[in-house]
């Protein structure tokens, strides 16, 4: 077991934001949660997946939601906030429903906010966090989960709104229906709910996750911090830390974002500079970056990671804020997806066709090899 200190948490935030591929929850909204843990003498404790006993219970906890329209926002006008931390209440309520308290929690994804939120819940309940997640990156939908690939049920689950609603979903047709139901409740609840789901035994969990992804994010953040301290190139440090590839660099020329249905939709256009001069990269996102086109031709796609960082600092940039200002210099890093995503079922769940694009998935390494031969 590893007890994380404040510096490791800061490194984790930096690394997780990059792996969040434009989404994954904002650092700002988990700052108070982090401070609360340390102020109350609680601890962020990581446990290796192999250390979880076979017969102990592991659950996922997260905030689910995104952008909503002004009309959708009117649905909660006049209601008072009851639960400040709905994801914490969701774990407590699902434990009561199941009649068993979890041994550990595990994030549904890697992203600054959405990794720290379940870690906060674990700390406040004196539980441990499994060093892993169910994606290896951030993703926009519940269905996009390695647990779905291997067939671990998402239910029973508990949904909690900030306004006092508590709901249990005992059984669902499939993960797609779970996504539809949770997303509808989030849309009707101001765009966000807390969800505790996917109760599973330790023996099952190990087959259904991306292991050691939290410690990976910490390493990424530490390498970038050390590069800054030594006056070295932070982008080079990032590429080395993730075993990834620098695939583009340039200036942001356009950014469009639209909020609806508890999702954030949009695109980013980057005009190349230096070795990429005269080229254009377009990246489409649904909360997170999913598809890219280089000079109007399909380029890197999900499930591989498209990470866009500041060219000077190598810090991750967010689709939810005003990070993509026109003229900002950025670098695009490609990172191979976990092998589970490159299986036939994994690509069906999280390949380009899932989002309606008639684009065949090509592994990032093959794309880079073709470019290097030109």
C-alpha cells in the first residue's frame, strides 16, 4: 500500500489531466475535496490490484454529467442543494442496498477530477483506492469501460442528485441502457449526478481493469515537474514518460463548443508550425478528444489517446474551459490505448464507428510508421 503525500497528489493531477484527453473532470472542483482529506487527517491510500483479496468488494464511484442547455437547466430551478458530495452518498447508499461495504474503490477513468473524486470518497470512508481504472484515459460514456469488454455488470447501481434524489437501478438490459438512464437523470438534475456502480469481487476486478494507471499518472506529473525544475524540455519529458509520440504542433486557429444532453460537443483546429508548417489538424471531442483529421484525412482515433498540451509547459488543456484560445501554441501527443481496447469487442465499444464515423481504426504505431517512411 502507498500513502500519497501532497506532492504526489499534485503530480497525479498533472498527469491525470493529460490522460484525460480534454475531459475527465476539472482540477478546480476537486481542490476542496483534496484539502478536506488532509485537513481532516484522512489519507489517500493506493493499493496494487494484486493486493485486493479475491472475495472482497470493489466499486466505482464518479460524478457523471456534462453540459446542458439553458432550457434543461430550468428543470432544477428553485431546488436547494442537499448533497454537496453526491458521489460519496451514492457509495454509502449502495453499500446499504447491498448489505456490504466495499473494501476498495476504483476510478471509472483517468482524469484529474474523475480520478480524485473516487479517491476522495475512499479516503473519507477510510477505504483504499485500487491503483487502476476502467479505461486508461477519460471517456464520455459509462458504456466505454473495460468492465464492459469483459462482461462485468454495471448494476446494481445507485444514482444521487445534489437535490436529494436517491435512485437504485437493480438490473438493466445492458450498459447502453445504463448510460441512457444515468444520462437522463443527470440532464434532469442540473447536468450532474453522483453514481456508484459496478460492484465486483477482487478476483473479477483484476481481469476487468487497466492496472497501475494512477501510479502512471503520478509518474507523468513527476517527470514534467522535474523537467521544469531542471530547465529541460517538458514536452520531451512527457513523451518519454508515456511511451507516446509527438504527432503535431502548431497554433490553435478555431475552437467550437456546444453543451447539450449532459455532454460537451465540439472541435479544435490547429495550424501547424515548424516541421508541421502548412498542415492542419482537426480534433473532434465529445467531452474528450475522440477523432482527428490531418489535412482532411482521418488520422489518430479513439481508443488511442489524443492529448493536447501547452507547448511550453506540457500541461494538459481542457475542453471545458477557455484553454484553447486562438493563437495558443500547443503540441499533440498520441498514446497507444490499453490492449483490451484493441480487441474486436473493445473497438466496437470505443472505436470510431461507435460515434457514427465510418472510419476504420488504425493503431497509432502503424500511423506513425507510415509517416516516418514518407
